DNA sequence: CAAAAATGCTGAC
DNA sequence: TCAGCCTTTTTGT
């Protein structure tokens, strides 16, 4: 379910509503009972997101590491919470706020050096204020794999998932299958900026919505899922920018969506040139 | 009801 | 590269 923007959103919500409170913890599902006992009664000191990982620091130096994986789900309740589902791995309850965690890939207590080691393996996170774009540029260009594959490698850039990859490459007009080592600085700068914009909007609004402009005549208004994206999960449908049918290829076992019409090696300059020609064309 | 799929990651070939 | 993890939602009988 979540890409990095969702984790940052959760961290912000927890920072506002959970930090400073003490919680009773338990594990209805049972697989985190020992950890929950250790957390119970402690005050939450801080919350931090890095990529798709969440780090909660409780008083006494107790560190909780969460990763939602593909299925993980967090629910928040004010005042009265419903009974937890049988799959609820961790419940944190206070008089004002209750949290239910189900299906996480990771829910564990870490020592300080374990946490540091984990964090040191994560790449630059576009949503973190301490992110270094030049280090991200370096990391992306290492090795000889397609740019689209490098973007999902959390040790190069942290927080990008399959949707953000597709939408950011589309916004930056970059061909996803070109070797990452051939990425030029100007292309990277467009890509980084697209990631930052998409992720910041999505962290604030709670969902990824791409500003695909202009509104195309073949698009019908609606709230169905596919309307939120320009290329992700839209194989065969017309590109909102150039109307070429969107492609889907399988790369490293996962679907990659892109527009073969305008995500071309020099798609950016080519389309700018085309627009200039249009501007100077005689009016009809 | 059952089945399938999903924005992720790991460990074993 | 593939199965497995594990939950929720959507789709199909």
C-alpha cells in the first residue's frame, strides 16, 4: 500500500497527535506480545520517517521500527476505538488516541546501533530536509541497470515505489529503460524535482495525484483510481500529453508503465521545440 | 463465498 | 527469477 510519502504523512500525524502521550500496548495477534509489553506505559518521544521506514522513539531509549511492506495497514481512532481485528499485530492505546497496526513487514524493537545500521543503508529521501541531491545523482548512476530499476533501489533513493517511479519519470519526460549511468545532470534535476513535488503533495494530501495537464477531451470526470495517475496502471489508454497509448513492460518482475511517445531520449527538448513551432504557427 | 491483485521486500535457487 | 510473507479491497461465481 504505502510509498514513502505515506510514511512521511504518518510520521507528521504521529508527531502531532501521538508524541508526548503514554500508551498501553498489546498484540491481539500475538506475534509482538513481548515487544508490546516492553512498550507499554512508555511515553512517545519522537517519530521519524526515512524512505518507507518508520522509527518511533519511546522514553527509556526504546526504539520501535515499522515497515508496512505491501500489505501493512495503520488505523487511527480518536477516543473510542473498535475492537481490534484478529490480525492486529500492535495496538497502542491512550485515552485520546488509539492505533491499530496489521500486516506489517517489520514491527520490532531495535537497539541504537541496529537502528543506525539500518538507516545507513537507506538512500537519499527526497522528502527529508537533510537529503543531498548530488549524492542521489551519484547513487542513481552507479552500475549498469535501467533508470527505472535504479529508482526502486532503496539504497540509492529511499521512498520511491512503483507509482511514484512511473509518474515522476513521466513528468520528467525520461525514457525508463535507458541505462541509469547515462542520466545527465539536467535530466536528474527534473526527475528529483518531480519526485519532490509529487511526494510533498502526496504527503500533505494523503494520496498521489499527478498534475497531468492539460485536461484532455477524452478524459471523463470521475473519481476512479486510474484517474489519479497519468501512466501508472493505464496500459493501452491514451497519454494525457501526446495521446500515444501507454505501454506496460515487466521489469524485474514488476509492471512498469510509461508513454513511449513523449518519454524519449530528448523528449523534453523535442516537445519544447514543438510547442515553440506551434506558438509561431499562423492562427487558424 | 472464492479468487485475485496490490504502491514491498527477503531468502533461496 | 521466483515463491512466500500477510492484509485489505475488489471482482467474479
